[in-house]
């Protein structure tokens, strides 16, 4: 029970990596709050987890909705030990087609939303707590048509360094998890692929990754739990790649 008696908050917790991480944290003894924009998905996720889980819809780009969520947690649990800033989006779009609407959409969700989540949670986080950021194994890769997404993820990665220093007096650890190719329904939809196209892409990319396959959401959830636990008590300000070796073999045609 690596997270016994811990209280966690996960943004984007209704599906994919967020849901898998919430489920794993509960299995390890934590009480977990999940949030996101779609209440129906949060409700379904909470029902699947079954116990030690709460949910409340919130839009990370709207600070007042996060403030309401944190006040609920404060009333029910008193504090938050673990924040996993998981909510994020990314679109396959050429440089020449990026307009202000798309720029704001990507930056607001990934960067501003991460700021707001930390700002609202920190007042009820005890000294010695931890923040985990969801970045990407692509943040060092020059993948075409992903310049906006990679820029946003690099901004998030920088928080692991600056916040580690800024929060040092409170002994709050800040680390990032960098997933590789992790198929989820949200990612497939965001990239505009059909199920058939996604399957073909997974098979092709899996052969190029040193591990021989794409990953899955449980691979990320296991790493998130590790970073949240006392097993990682002396790990601070790092970006942990969970990518099967993807970043080690670039450039390859992905």
C-alpha cells in the first residue's frame, strides 16, 4: 500500500491515463478525486473504481471551477497530498495552419490549466507533498506538425525545474512523467484517426520502438504511483520517460 492514507487530485481523470492512474492509486491505499470537463465520464470512472474516489466536473482553464473543487476536497479531507496534472490536448496541425484559436486552445489547457491546478491546490497541500506533471516523450523530438503541442509540453516540463526550486522550503517534490506512444480514445480522436488507421499506426510505430511495442495506460499509471510514493522521496525536478526507448532512437519515421 504505497499511498496509504494519501489524498490525491487528478485532472483529466475520467478516461485514459488519468483514469488508470486514479484506479492504481486507490489500489495502493489513496483516496482520489478526479476532475474533468465531462461529468458523465467522471461518473462512469468513479463507478468502475468503486470506492475511495470522488469526482467533480471542472475546466482547468477556468480557475474558479478548480477553486470550487479544492474547497470541496478541503471540506471532506482537509488536504491534498498528491496532485497529478494530467489534463492536456494536442493536435496534429502544420505550422502554416495554426491560428490564434488553436494556439489558445492548446496553451490554455496544457500550460495555463497546469498553472491554475497548482495554484489552487497548493494552499491545502502539506509540506512534503508532491506534484506530478504529464509531459511527453516528444518534447525533445522535432516531429513535424506537432510544433504547438511540443511547445506546450516543453513549457510544462520547465515547471518541474522552476517549481522544484520555488517550493524547496516546503519540501514539495515536483516531477514530470513523459509518456511515449500510449494509445487512448482521446488521443486517437484528437489526432483525427479512424480505429483502423490507429491500429495500423500502432503496429508500425511499435516495430520502431526498442521495446518492440507501444505502451498502455497502466505503464504510465505504475510510474505515476512510483513518483507519488515514498519510493521516490529523493527524486525531485526530473522528467521520467516511460516510452519504451522511443526518444533514444529518434530520428525515425513515426
